[in-house]
C-alpha cells in the first residue's frame, strides 16, 4: 500500500476497480493451476481456497485503515471477489484442457506400444 497522497486519483475513472479485478483474476487462476497440478480439485478444496483468498482480499482492504490517506472500499473488495471467481473459472478450464490433452497423449502412446 502507498499513502493516498503519493499516488493521487486514478487518471481513468474506475481504473482501480479494473486493476483489482485483474490482480485477483490472476491470483485465482494461478492458485487453481498450482493446486490442480498436484491433484484433482474437489468442490471442498475449491470452496476453501475461494474463502481463503476472498478473506485475504478483505484483509487487504481493511489494512488500508492503517495507511494515511487511504480508505478501504467495499467496491474494491467486490472487484477482487469477481476477479477471483473469473480466475477460478479460467484456471479450471485451462486445467481441464491440459488434463484432457495429456490423457489423450498417454492413450496414444499406449496404443502405439501395443
């Protein structure tokens, strides 16, 4: 966090919401891809991970009370959560495509070996 007076207002209206969305979209997607590389994800794992990262976003917003010139914003948190959800969807899609692709390659190798 930077003090509010150090960064000033964004040059484009609601640019900060877009940046919040993109940051948490990337975080959510990478989190899903990282965990799914180790094992298939259950619904329980999705929910726990989403709740953890949504709580992290809330904590990030609330910590702005401690920085002079900054204020937490429920709008920023909503942008974080929407981005997180979009990142989860994209990470899941990429993970499933990758699994299907590697599964087909294994089948092809097995059929060629037989």
